[in-house]
C-alpha cells in the first residue's frame, strides 16, 4: 500500500512525497511587465517550505497576447529568466521539484492583451469571432511554447507543464466545438492532439531526456474515452506526467459512487490512473480539503499524486499537516482567490493564519 509520504519518480527525478501544489495564477503579484516579483518568490518558497513534493508554477503566458490580463506572469523573453531562476531555487532549496505551466489563452484572449486566435473561427465569449490560425501561425505558436520551455530549463526548472485544459488554446485544439479544422490539426484524435504533441516532441529534443514533460489534460472532452485517447497521444510524444482536470465538458455520470470521498472532476483523474498505471504517473484534483481525502486517494491506489490548489493557497503548510498530523488552517471555500485580475483577492484563511 502506497503512503502519502512515499517518494515517486517522474521521468528520472524523485519527488519526495505524493502531494503537489497545483498551478494557481496570482494576478495580484505580477505587474504589467509580466516579470517575476519578490512576492512570487516568497509565495512559492512558502509553498515549498510547507512540504509539497512537487510545485507547478502558475499558468505563465508564452507571449503578451496570450495573458489572462496585463498583470499576469510571462516567459517570452530572455530577460525573464533570472526571476524564474529565483522561483526555481526557492523551491529546490526546500526540497520540492518544480515545473512551470506554459499557456496561451487562444480564443479566450483578453482584448487588452491581444486578439482572439484559435484553431477555428468560432464565437468568443465577448460575441466576436476568433481568427482561425493559419499553418504558419500554428508553427509560430509552437515556437513560442518551445522557446519558453528552453528558457524554463535555463532557469533551472525540472520541467514544464503544458496547460491543456480549462478551455485555453491547447484544450481548444482538442475540443471538437472549438476545432472545426479539416487539415492535419483537426478531425481525428491524433489530429486534434497534434498541436500539443508536436510541441512536446520538440521540447524533448531541445531540453533533453531528463527534462520532465507534463500535460495538465482534460478528463472529458466530450467524454472520458476521448480524453484518454488524447492523453495517449501526449504520452507517445514524450509526456512523463499527466495531471487531470476538467475541459469544456462536464464529467460523464457514473464515474464514482455516492460514497466515494471525492468529486466527479477528481473521479476523472482516478479513471486515468487505472489506464496509465505503471506507465505514466497521474494526478487528480478538485475540492480536496481534508488530510483523510488525500490519504484515501493514495492509500487505495486511486492516483499517483494528489494535486491541491486552494488547500495550499489557504495554508502552505497543509502538506506537512497531512504528512505529520499537525494543525492547519482549512480553506474557507469562499470564492475570493478565484476573483478575476481586477479585484483584490487576499485569502481570508491566510489572514487567520497570521493572526
Ligand atoms: C486562484 C486560482 C488560480 C488558478 N490558476 C490556475 C492555473 O494557473 N492553471 C491551472 O491549470 N489551473 C488553475 N486553477 C485551477 C486549480 O489548479 C485547481 O484545478 C482548482 O482550483 C481545483 O482544485 P482545488 O479544489 O484544490 O482548489 C486555479 C485555481 C484557483 C483557485
């Protein structure tokens, strides 16, 4: 029986335990230059000190137009390497393995940052029509991801994660409603996965065999079977670690029983583990707030690692609390940390922690 404190090897890197800090954007930390700030370094250092075995740094834009908002972290220029190197060191000094999630918003682009572009000319959230990317633009976009990964390696990150879920560009290529293409980037599973798969192959060849390649992938889009087939393409292209979250479709019913101590999004990750077990480590996520939930998922071999976002935002020491049975401040499940880029969203649990 695996324990939460058991190490796990991803590619060739040993992660000291089974708890990971999920990528979580902090809008209030980056300025309009998208550079790493002292606040970022403090934030990630605290999460590493709190015991997370692996930290995935927040969705980071590969070009200015792909940001959620102007105060969103980026990695499109070599001048950004030093700041990221400080995040990587702060995590390493405290024993955590650290990846960085690379992203582009695509058709959900914030008009203040850049135009809505994507696999097809579909309607955007603001009622406008996105621009369909030409093959030349697709290749140029892939270059941006690869170049950001090369910078990530120079900064000392142990690997990268492609943001392949939550409706952003890679997810838009995967989803049949946003990808209506009839060329080699649309249609079949292989074609819809090709955009990200080609990026993975190129990063592998540029950054070497030991560099961890992860994808945060969809658990259903439209259904589990399709999502697993997409993930198989990523694995064929060199993906070493799958974190499973939601895409643009709801989880299908029947993936879990009423009594299971986890929700349907987490259940998709559990299903992935059954398929990829022994081949590629997988992680599940969503609404895991209790130490017993983490233990249940690991000790019953339902996942390789457990991804925690809000629990670790509320209390960076939550992983140590799970591992050692020590007290922690529980996430209030208020929506404040999810407020958008323009609203102050100081976590009230963090305040309680410092009183
Ligand atoms: C403030 C905040 C920022 C987030 N930013 C990201 C992100 O950058 N990339 C990502 O893949 N998911 C992001 N998410 C989603 C989380 O990683 C996670 O999947 C979600 O919060 C559910 O997990 P939880 O219940 O442990 O919070 C964010 C969530 C929150 C609350």
